[in-house]
C-alpha cells in the first residue's frame, strides 16, 4: 500500500496571514511541523500541497530549498487539491494533515494510520469523529478510491473546502473508523494547540522554547506536564478554546453530535 501524507499549506490565512512562515527557534513554523510529522513511521511519501496563488511561491521555494515534495493546486477547493496530489503521486491511501498543527504528536499520526492499515475494510479513519486529543493533533486517512468518489460527487462549498466531510457524512456509503485517545480523556475543546491567532503563535513559540532544546521529539504528555508546571502558558490563547469550522454549518452537518453537545455545555456554563 502506498501512503501519501499531504500537508495542506497556504500563505493567505484570513485570520493570521503568513502564519506558517512565522519563526520558531530560527526556522519557519511549517518546517518545524514537518520535522515532527517526519518522525512518524507510517507516513509514506510526504508532500506539501499548496496553491497556484502567487503568494504561495514562497512555500514552493521553501520546499525546494529543503528537498521536500511540493504540489500546487486549487486555492479554495481543498478536495480537488488533495485528490490531484494523491493522483500525481499514485497514492493508494491519502493522509490529510493541516499545516496549522505544529505541535502534532508523531505517535498520534502513526496510531491513526496504523489503525487504517490493520483494518482493510475501512475507507476512512480519523481521530476527529469524535475528537478527543488536544486540538492540533488532527489526522485523517482515506483510501484514494474514497477520495476520488468524494471529488466526483461532492457539490457543497464546505465539502470542497474541507476535503473530507462528504466521506464522513455518508457513513452509509463509506466504512468509517475513529481513533480515540487511549487515556479516556477528552481535551479536544479544552486544550488548543493549533494556530489561527497571534496568541496561538505565542503559545506555540513558548512550548518550543521550553521543550525543544532538550527533547526534539516532545510528546503530548511532555506538553501537558509543562502546562501543569506553568499554567500561565496555557492562558495565552485560552480565549479561543473549543471553536471549529463546524459551527458555521450546524444545520447542514449530521455527524457532529459530539461537537454540538460540547457547544451546548459551554453555553450552559456561560449562561
């Protein structure tokens, strides 16, 4: 089985433009993230998938300078970009990882991919339905055949923009698997380790400065231990906890009951 792991990346983030090029210990955030992804064992071929937008010339240049495969496609139709990348690199299975997860744990990546490999009856596996890991450990893997089916049949804007909803919303047509955090805990809405805002960048930068110099492969547990010792770091971006793109499509999506429940619980706490 040929696995192709795709890191989707662009410069034109609406909330924090150029976030993937922000410096983390002397290197762009994107390279720091790729360094972590490459520590996973089962990622197969790693490809950075960016857009044809001229702003993203910088990403292609960075990839060339660091001997990384790069594919350029549609800016807003991420489903097409993932499909065309998978097709270009002859993928049997495609792994989707967003570029805004620079603290992603290689162990989590391997756990999701391995679950897919060991269960050959599954078309799609993620750790997001329901999500339990700290936000920023997002991993999805799907058969290329499933991705191609979605590419052909998905028509809704959010299905094209977010790549995989057509698959996990149609569990009558696709066999879906999920990997939960083995601790039994759910930190998906209480621990934000992704980057969308300046405060997220400050949080991530602090984590790297504290952990990376002595442990380049720091894990989820290492981050949690640090936050227990220094809770002030967790406070840096705490105002943005527990929000995802789902909330803009609550009336359309049918397989996000867990997320809706979390939203209701949060609302009750603030009422």
